[in-house]
C-alpha cells in the first residue's frame, strides 16, 4: 500500500495558492499542497486529515485581514488561538507568508489584527515574503526569530490569464470598452496611451486614488492619456472611486467596468499601453505577474517596493511623485520581449516557490 503524501495545508485558496500547489506537484512525489476553507478553524482540518491517515507537515498562514464585523473579527482571533494551540500539541510547524509586511490590506480594527499577527509570529517556525526587496523591511519591522525567505508568487495559470469569456458581463464590457477606445482614438494618427487599472479598490492601492491626479496632470500639459478601470464598483470603496473619477468618465478619458470582470490579459495587452500600479504598503502585486506574462509593461507609481522591482527587472517605467516625467515615460513604454519575461519568472516560478517550501521543511527536520 502506497504511503500517503505529507500535506502542506494553506489558508485560503486562490490563484497564488494554485501556482504553489502546481509547483509542489511538479517536483515532489511525497508532498501535496491543499487549502483550508476556513483557516481560523485550521484545527478542524488538522484533526480531519489525521483521522484520514495523512500527516500535516506544515500549516501555512497567509492573510489575516479584518472580515468586516466585530463579531467575525473576534471569532477569527479566537479561532487563530485554538488552531495555533492544537498545532503545537500535534507538532505541526507554522509557516507565515507575510503578503503584506507592514499591515493587512483590510485593517479596520488594527488592535485585533495586531493580536492575530502577534500570535502567528510567536508560533511560526518559518517566515516568508513574496519579493526579495521585502526581506529587510520584514526583519526590521517584526524582529522575527528566524531568517526571512523569499517565496515568489509563481506564474499565473492560463485559466487566470485567459478565463472563459462566454458571459454576458464580459461581452458587454468588451464591446463597450472597444467602442470607447475607437471613439477616443478616431481623430489621432496613433491611439492615445491607455493605462490599465485593475483590481479591488482598497486604501493601499494608489493607482486608484491618484489616477484622477495623474489624468489632470496630463490634461494640463496637453497630453492625451486614458484609463481603462476594471474594478467592482458595487462594493467596498467602489462608490468612492466612482465619485473620484466621475469628471473623467464624463470627459471620456476613463472607462469603468462597473462590476468586476475576469480579464483576458491578451485582450488587455492589445488595447492598453501599460498596467498602472501603485502601493502605499509593503507588498508585491500579483497583477504585475499577469501583465509581464503577456508582455505588457508596468507603469509604477512611487512608493513601496514596486518601483524597485520594475526598475531592477526592466519591466516598465517609474513615475516621479509629481508626475513630472509622465510624457517621457509614456514615450519609453514598450511591450516586453521574451527574454525580459523569461528573466522575470526565472526566480519567481511556482516551482521555485515549491523548492523554498520543501527546503524549509527539511531545515526544520534537520534542526529537531
């Protein structure tokens, strides 16, 4: 009878987890990455897999965001405490991926979030960030008891780059966006630059909240610049963003998707000059991985580590804080060549992430 694989149990399934799971499958016949549907009830998964005869070799903690209500936030704090206690009783190591080094994206109750982070930090055996430039800030801000390792986000899957697009939502968005693009470029020899702004509006994403300022700057200097905004405007900060951009929507320099649309990145590359990306916190953008995958350059706003990555990897251009170099960088933006794309992913693949995780397991075993 074949021995069951050792499990790396991750909190929260998403596209990044899927990339890591593919990497583990690619290089190991003895390990498998699986996800937990409710990470703060991780102890239930520990017991379930134990009864089924599996061994959980590590519990990988990821996001510790505020859920929105006080009751839910307290429930997660209590669940974290029980999960970490049971993990210690069962000898299951805790791995912590600091996607957001300095603060969580949803941080409405910072005291509760700090308590959750403190619990994880005290109980974790290995620590990871998603980009080399985040190692030093993580060590400095958290005084971690072990070295910080780099766990890249991994290549996006074809399903996330080119999702099935048979829905009425996509058809309406695409036809509307293409009509807008044609109308705005009809009088120009070359179509005006169009910046892609994609994701969920949160406070940390400066590409949403400084977009009006950027477009105002361009207009004041006679530059024709447009923005295609793909975001869920019917939730969270969506209404704030709609009000923020209303003047440019009326002017025709912004097109809003209104609701979130799974984006075909090949279509986006065909119609957009660059991905606009800006962060106010210490984290790395997975959207950049999608953009680079299809050869679309990145236009980075100042702040955090994204500009450093863009410069070091030569995957786009970086704006000055006052946008004074906007005209210059727009002229310099070019589609990425195959060598640049390959170079970016050579150290950021899902296989590389799997190697880092499995090596962390071996290091812990050797230290025991």
